[in-house]
C-alpha cells in the first residue's frame, strides 16, 4: 500500500514556478533531523482560474526533486476533488483530497439512518476513549442525528474513493484524504468518531481526514478563536482517531489534516505539543502563500516588478466581489482597512512587502491587504507572460522569500519549536 509518511506538508504553487524553492525548505528541515514530506497540491478550481493542467504540478515537482537530489518521499495532491472533477487528475496524482463538504447536512432515507444505528451499538451509551478523561455519553438519538447529517457525505466519499480505486488499479496505488472542513459548523470529537465509523462502512481507507475545527481558519492569516479550546479539541480528535483505527477497518496511519493551515502561527505550539506527546502524525495544508511570496519578491525587486505588484493590487480593489466570492467561507476582509490604490502606488518595495509579509509583531502588516491578494492570483494569470517573465527575471529574491516563508514561519515552528 502506498503509505503517507508520518509528517506531511501541503504546498501550493499557483504558477508552477517555485517547486525548487519550496523543496529547499524541506531540505533545510531534514538537515535539522526532521523529515517532513512535501505534498504539492492544486485544486480543479485553481487550475481552471489559471488555465493550467494537473500534469504541470507533477512535472514541476519531479524537476525540483531531481535537480536537488531529494531522497525523501513526496506526493502530488488532487486537491478538493469530487466525482465530476477527479478524472483529469487520475494519471498524475497519487494523493486525492476527497471533498464531501457539500453533502453534509443532506439527510439520507430514514431506513439508511436506522440501519446505521442498528449496526453500531458500540457507539451508543458510555464510550471510553483512551486519552480522553470523561467518556462520551452518546444516545441512540444522537447517533441518528449525526448519521442524518453525515451519512450522505460518507456515501459520496465512498463512491469517489471506489471510482479512484478502479481507475488507479487498486487501493494500494494512492493516498486518500477525506475533507469536511469547508462547511459551516465544526465537527465535535464524538461526531468525528461516528463519521469514521461511517467511512469504514463505506470501505474508504482514508490515511488522513480534515475535519472543521472550532474557530476561523482564514486564508493566509492567523487563527481566530480560542487557542486553548482548539488544543483541547485537537488532542481529543487525535485520541478518537487512535481509538477508531483499532476498532474499525481503517489504515493504522490515519492522521489529522489541518486545512488552511498556512500562517496559523498561534496554533503551531499546541500542535507540536500534541504530536510530541502522542507520537501521532500530521498533514498540514497550505496553498496561496507561495504566490504571495512571489508578489513580495517582485515588490522588493523594485522597478517593473514593484509596478506590476501595485497594478495587480489596484485591479484587485476593482474586482473585490468576484475575487472573494469563491472563498467567502475562508476570508474575512475589513474593506475599510484596505489601502487605496493611490496610496499603494506611492509605496516603496519595502512598504509593499512589509504590508503583505505575515510576520507576527510586524506593525506594518495588513491582514486585509494580504487576504485580498491571496485570492487575486487569477489577475496575475491574466497578466500571463508579463507576470511569469518578471518572476523568472527576479528568481533569486523570489526564491529566497519562498524558502524562508515555508521554513522559518511554518516548518520550523511546527516541528522544531
């Protein structure tokens, strides 16, 4: 079976230019004695916005791995796929994030719920989970409630998973993740246990699951919520997974996945403590931060690079609604705090970079500016060769920012402290 390593880290690369700079960060971490495998991820939505093909992600990753002599594992993630979109990813991906968030809350037939409750008496009553102080007290009505909310999503995951099994030639040919994070309400630890039972019933051999945690996980900025509550919930979820893999036919390496994990700096100490205490694995997924580091590099380069960065921001201000709509659940922009295009047009490269680069404690940092540019990558795609040529021409400064962002602000605090 193709097995996902204990620690894995998803990296997006909107324009397929930074795989080598990204991989440098993992090499630096490996030199410190910790191996984390890169998982290059790109969704169908992002490919559609940019006009790229899934094969380009594998090609860029393979080129970087070969050039740098990386001997560790690495994977290519078909990110947030559904049955209608998985086809184009099948030849070139070995990791599939099965997104069933849209099916959550749609109830199956009452007989399906009754059958599930009848087949799982172990979920009813006092359920003692090692690592959790107080047993869960779960009534038959509560199991039925959770089943009504999540059984259809589990069934959809099963349908997509079996389709991939058929097309890839077996369950041992790929890594499956089930994503339930892009929905309104978080899943509690007891709900996660019931969901895992449902996925096991469907034969989904998920090696990682991405629940929705309490609090807001906005794109490219820090966590907004109660960090202590998150830590309690994260530890409880780890305990639930350890219990479930011993109870149900699920992969022994099943682990939590944290989506929209980039820049969640306040959570990294809690996650690191949990991993060290339990020996559990982790998959943490980032996406658009590399594109933002390209913008920072262009701004720092000055001249035409800065001019294009300023121009793209002005365009983003003119198209706020359409840029933000696809990401409404994972961004939170105070438009009154966005600088005007005229103001940004007079910024130096340093001012632009300081406003965009997310460094905790940096007074010039503007999270609203960063979130808007995070979702504005399609404007760079429209600039086409002009954008790509400027990124290539300023490769040294761009690559330095990409590597430092992943290593210094993400991998190092997560896995080294």
